[in-house]
C-alpha cells in the first residue's frame, strides 16, 4: 500500500490523497545504524476544518470529537513503507471512530413478568432471613 492512494475511512467517506500531509524524519525506534540515516518515522496530518471532501455533518462531528487537525505518528517499524501503512490505518480508524453516532436510548418499562419475578425473589429472600433469626424470648 502506498501513500499515494486515497484513504478509505468508511463506506461514505474517502479522503483524497491530496488532502493528506506527510512528514518524514529519523526514527528513534529499532534499526541500529540504519536509524541514523533513513527517514523512517512517519507523521500523517489531516486538516478537518479545511477539507472539501467532508460533508457539513461529518465536519462538525469530527471537529467536536478530534479537533481541527488530526495527527498520527508511527515509528514502530524499520521501514518507511510499513510505517506509512500503519499511520494510514491509524488515521482511518481514528476518523471512523469519531464519525460513529451512538444510538439513542429509548426508555422502556419493565415487563409485568420481570416485576413479578423480582418481587417473588425479594419475598423468598425475606422468608429465608426470617427463618435464620432466633425465636423471640418470652418475657412471662
């Protein structure tokens, strides 16, 4: 997977590659002497506020949940290509999570059977505890 491809976030959202900003630098991760010479650390940025590919609803939701700019950094792998792929996956996952609209809870009532079961259990528990008590002392 190359960084030139469009980023598919969900079925309704694909971000063009031209809107993604890449930066590369030397990594502090694994790689030995290779680390000092190769730019394997990847930083991927996406400007939510200035993106023309987002609808108004998507933009407002993303601004509320992740802010005006989203930044993902990856330096866990030894190759730049692999770090680019991981960074793309992380950005897509972060945007997809932010776009999820939680379902509204519809208040419901307990069913008659569940209320009766609860009261029956309470009554059984009460009887069990009464049987454990010591008999009252007669004061005659």
